[in-house]
C-alpha cells in the first residue's frame, strides 16, 4: 500500500475532469432528478472513508435516514437543508457542514452546487 498525499481538485481528476454519476435516488426527488457529475479521489483500504468532489443541477429530494456521516465544503452554488420539523439552513460557497448518519429532512439545490465531500460509512 502506498501512503501518498491526495490532492482534491475542484474540477475533478486532472486528466478527465468530472464524470457522470448517480448518487441521488430519483424516486426521492420532488420533480426531476438532478444531472450529477463527480470524482472520488480517495477510498481507504477498508472502504469506510471516501473523499472527492460532486456537482448536481437544481433539484429537491426527501431524505429518510441519511446512510452515512458526511462532511461537505460547498465550492460553488448553494444548498438548503431542512431538518424534519425544523427550519432550513442554506450553505453557500466557502461554507462547510456535516450531515450525520440517520438525518431526516430535505435537500434542495436551488442552483447548480459543487462540493467537496468526506464520507465515513
């Protein structure tokens, strides 16, 4: 196993950029599912820790039990996250937040949003 520093680039891999991907369940969306692109830069040996960049077009989804703990840093755009029974919080470029495993509520991109993510499964 190599032990090298991994640089996360906001545009994805230096040679290929961002690739089409699908993390959002279309069935959970209020309307059309987003167009998604991303690049995973790191997966730990035990596959429990992942880090990369992800972008999605505007959409709104219902989250019933977020499946992982995830740290996010918004690079572009914004997202509004509303806890079940609570007020919405909007996060814009330069702001960071964590969604804990089990979170219930809504996620809404009102504009295309790009983020760095670090996921612990």
